[in-house]
């Protein structure tokens, strides 16, 4: 794990700011001061944790992007989720002993590392904190289930269009939007070949649907992209 570490004195304030924990009573909030969490700064392409390692911590992404990857017995890698700022990942430690996937940064990233053992310091308040973390995790798993359904029901162009719409949501309509995934990573995430992804990008740029520069895209025709995503 390549990271610079700094202890966070006001861990609970950061968590509330990110919306991970809500509706906590004053006593539970006070007990959060007892948790020794770390603020980690990762450089691009760093490993946060690897498959099979002890699941000793839960993570909250503060900034940047993290990809979660599983590898088949034949050695093929599959991106199972792209983590965005404010989301929880690596929560295997709440229910299992080891991570069943690996996590790596996509560009520079900042991460909060919450040791599972440190949650013991919350005493009787631990159950409520873990419950709220798990509720957040379940919602993110439901989104992943929706993506799996799309992979089985949509054609290649529909998958890519849906991915771009999801990636660009909440961004200004005329903005250049960072796209930190390579063609290969997009292909792995969507279950497509890199040739198909490259061909679709080239076609849509020719047709004026989007523009692209280094690690950024700009959607020029939102209506057309939406039609492509829903063409079935």
C-alpha cells in the first residue's frame, strides 16, 4: 500500500460531512472521538488492499476514484465497482475475515481508513454505527445489482451510453467531465472488448455526440446519448 498517513483528530466531523453516518445521538457522536482513524493520501495506481488480506478496516473515499477488482481462476480481471467520493468500500471486515476483491486508486485519492477493531471503543454504540454503515453499503450494492441487470439486458452501445450518463450525472451540462478510466478499464467494467469501446467512442465523436480530450469528456448531445442508452 503506497500511502502517506496522517491521523485525523476530528474523524466524526468528516464522516458526518460525507453523509456516511446520520441521526446519531450526542453520546454516540462523542464516542466517535475515541476511534483512531487514519487519513491516507494515495498516488495514482496505488493498492489500497489486496484480495485475501485480512479485512481489518472499512474505508471511506474522500476524493478521487477507486476501482474494486476481482480476478477469476483463469487470471482474468473484472472491475466490479467504481467507488466515488463519499462512498464506503472494503466493508468485508464487518461480515468476513478477508477481502474478497482488491482495491486500487484511479488517479490521486484521499481515503479514510476506519479500523474494525477500533469500533470496539464505541462499546454499546457500536451496533448503531455499524448498522448505519451497512445501510449505506447495501444501497451501493443495490446499484451494483442494477448494473449487472443492465449488462445482461443491454447491447454494447446501450451499456456504454448508460455508463456515460451515470458517470456524468450531477455535472453541469456543458462541462468537461473527468474520465479517469482507460478504454480497457471501461471495457472490463461493462463486460465489453476494448475494440468495441474504442469503436463506439470514435463513432460518437464523429457524430458530434461527445468530445474528448486527455482524461475528460464533454457531452454535446445529451438527448441523443439518452436515446442510445434506452434504444432497446
